């Protein structure tokens, strides 16, 4: 049994197709098939039911795959530990980020990271929070940037910065004439929100004390779309502080501060508890510190390096 065979098994479990699994593993299909067959012969059991289309995992195969996932994760961590001992900040980084943060961080984060750490191969993907949690569990991504707390004991959170929410209001609305707003001032039947699956939607409704049982809500896929809807149709929405710089000077006149309660989200980098690549974690944090206004940064991040 070899680590490579286990990686082939995980590729086939993920794709349920021999050709796609071979492409994912960077080998030919006959090679992958032969190596998996050799492992099955050694274990004297069938991991996959090849008579099904798509291929299915057998009952005992599910147990083998769970153990294989842990073995591959531990093997990768062993490599990371060696790099850490050698004080090397190199290799690859698979980073995920939620869509309601990505527009404000990714353009400058990618540029800053490539310039500062050219020896690290960076791969970035946008995902919703629920998908990120599952990908972290399977070690398919290394870390993620999202809104916290997650209240998940298997995930370690490192706060990066705190971002206020601001109301964006159409001049047609009666509350437009107010200089600042509280939750009680904001009629929910005029509120435009993000579609299900966005954590920002939940934060908006939490801010509004979840008074949503008897209203009609209008849902959009991005904050840019919400703003355009307000510009054309009236009503209002709630946007993150970092989106303000993307507005035109005319649009900025539609902003109002929310004071009761102050609406804020915590943004963190999250990892598995057994993550060991302290150097790469701090590399991401250092890049964030160059992008985010200093007054928004977590107080500990300003002063100290992250210790695992």
C-alpha cells in the first residue's frame, strides 16, 4: 500500500469517473485503474462498485476512504512540519473566500501576495461558508477568509478586522432625510437583501432583530446588484464599509450611519486545528495588514504574529 494509491482512491471517490480522476491526479487512466485495483487486491476487498454508473463506493470502501483522507492529510502535514523546521515559506496555498468579502480583498491580496511571496503558488476560490467548512474538513483547501464566529469546534479562527455596515438609501425613502439610523427606523418591507446562502444576509436580519416573519423580501446575488436595485426601484439595503470606496460620489450621498445597534462583522482567517504552516498563515495576515485600513484591524493582529 502506498500514499499514491490512497490519493488515487480519493480522486476517484471525488469524481466517480476513472478518466476525470486520472486527469485530477495527473496520470493516465490505465495507471490509475491498475493502482487502485492493486490496492483492492492487497486489501482483499472492493472499494468501488464499477457496475454502477456513475461509480459508487462500497460500504467497506466508505470506511477505507475516511481513513485514507486522514492518512493523506497527516502526510501533507508532515511535509509542512519539515518546511516549518527549515523556516521555509514556500509551496502552495489553496485559499477560499466568501463572495461578500472577495471584491474588497482579492484584487489587492493577489497582487500583494505574489509580489511579497513569489515562491508560494497561490490558488484562490470563492465559496459560501457552508462549502468552506466542508472543504476544510476534507483538507481540500488550506484556509479561508470569511465572517465569524462559526461556532465550529473543529475550526480555528484568527480575527483579521472588523467592518461596519452602512445603510444605502434611495432618495425616495422617508428615512433618507435622517442623518443616522437605528434598527427601529428601518422598515423591513423596503429592504433588499442577498439571496439565501450569503452570511451577510443573516447578519442583516440579525441586525434587524429577525423581524422578518410577515414581510416580502427581495433577494439579489451581489451587493452591486442590490445597490442598482435601490437606485432604480427605491427602498434601501445594507452594505459593508469597504464597499463605500466603489461607489460614485453621487451614490455616496445615499449613505447613512447605523448607530443603534452598531452593525459590525468580524472577518477572520480560518484553518483546521491541526494546521501547522504558521509561516504561510502569517504571510496571509501580513498581506491583509497592507490592504485593510489600520483602524479596522484586530488589535492583536497589529502587534503580534500569529502563533499556532
